[in-house]
């Protein structure tokens, strides 16, 4: 966990701290950069929310009246990629500029995540239910990161023959993701607004906000062999995603003209303490997933890979669980 926090804070510092020395920004540049950022969020984050609950078994078996009852608990950690173009736009908008490290330029930045998860076999009918939770509130003085991922699914076994190692299931799942990064931008600067208006930002903090709710239909096939279980699946989902930013600052009293200039850009929540801009989007997504688990009596070690067929992002995860 400490290593994960270090990586996250390092990413924040790389993106923002070099912009602290600049003393003037243009709201139009920020809006454009956030537009690029929001477009990337709308494409990448719904896929990212599907981390977790990708167990190798397409169906784990009934809880009742099966003997023994079937259930499992475990933990999963992984990443999906996020396009570096959005990062570059943000860097340029806050005056940092320059090139990103080569790996980020070539394959995108990694979005890290983890979930604690459980799955319970069905009662009488051949189905199972899974739930997952990942949370990481991180507040280090002026810097903070929010991460919340919750989800659940239900899968019905369409092929579950007692003597066959092949299992096939179809299911529906729901994922809710909420995240944000907040960083300081120096002691203050002037922000140029449309027209001739300019407001002074004192001790400003810039926050990037995102979230998504996805509903997914998915299918999976698995083959149970001695000690290993390879599997593959596909999902199609609809996602309701939002992304944007907020400025927190003592504006020292904001005029009607300044409020009008900000409102003309779709900015809301305007007050003497700051303002925000949120962009909403609905999208359809398709993903492929698969991998293998190594089975040691009641312990499973999973390795999974994921691919977003719409946006081209990819991901991987590793998990371990106790399953009966």
C-alpha cells in the first residue's frame, strides 16, 4: 500500500508541480485542456471500472444444496492504460510543457486500482453473485487523491455438466467509480477570462474530478484442468461518465461581470471560494478479458489481461483468493 501511494503522489508531482512557478493562465487554455482530459476519461474510465471480479471460473457452483457450499473471497490489483495526450494537454495548460517519459508517450499512463472481492454460489438455481470494493482516500497536506470503486455482478451457468470441465456463463454487472486529484498551484496567479475580465486566484488548488457508472452484459467460458483454469470472456456495456475540474481559491469577492464571463463557458458552482466545470457523457463499450488461474487446493492465483475494443486501451491484473 505504501508503494502504491508513492506511485500516485509521484504521478501528481510530475503532472503539476512544475507549473507552480507560472503567474498567469488563460481560462480558454484550461478549458481546452480539460476538454481533452474529459474526452480521455470518457473513453478510458468505464473500461478501468471493470477491474476486479474477473475470476477464472465461469461459474463457481451452488451454495445450497451443494456440498460443500461454494463461495470465495480474495483481493485483486491491476491497471489499465490512459492516453498520454490528455496528460500533455494538462501539462501545457498549467505551464509545465515538455515531453512525457517515453513509456507514457508510447503506451499511455497506468491507472492503478485494487479491489477486495467475494463471490457466493446460488441457491437451487445454477448462478453466483459477486461483489467488489476498492477505496483509497489519500490526503497529504495540500495534495489529495480520492479513489472509490464498487461493483457487483450475477452470472447464470448455461453450461455446467457435472462431468465436464467446461463451464459457460452469461451475466450482468454494475460498476461505480469515483476519483479525483487535488494539487496546489503556487501562492497565486491571475486568470484571464473571456473579454477583458481577469480574476486573481489566491493560494489556488486545482482538482481533477471523474466518475462513471457502467452496466455490463458479459459472457465467459472456462476450462478446469488439473492445477490450472484458463478462461476467456467478453462484455458490452453502457457507461454514464463525468469528468472535469474545480478551482478552490479565495477570490476576494467576485463581480457580476466575472460571473458572467465564467458562466459563458459552462462553468458552474461559482462563488467567492472557487468554481468548477463538469462534462457528462454516455458511451457504449466492448471489452475482451481472459487469463489463467493456478489452483492449489482451496487457493487460487489469477492472472488476467483486458482489452478495450473501442478505445484500444489494455490492462492486466493479479489476484489471489480462497475458493471452495
